[in-house]
C-alpha cells in the first residue's frame, strides 16, 4: 500500500510541521522533520476528538 502524506495547513515556516495520511480505517500522523521515526495511527473517531480538543484549546499553550 502506498501512503500519501500531506502537510497540515496549520504547519508553520519554522519546522513545526506535521503530516497526515488517510489510511483505509485510520488517520496517520507523523513529524515532517523525522518521517522515518514512525507515526501515530488513530481511528477516525479518535482523530476527530483530537481535532476538537486542539480547536477548543484556541492555540493556547
């Protein structure tokens, strides 16, 4: 299976980037600076919950 990674639209110009890939039953996330270091795989439901959490955080640290 060929995985097509795409850079997040929220990535910045300073190297703080993640890439996403749609898998048949999951969403994969990896660090674009270290693509061979592995990736996190989430179910679509867990990915939606992660996005909701990030959006609700409003960018605060």
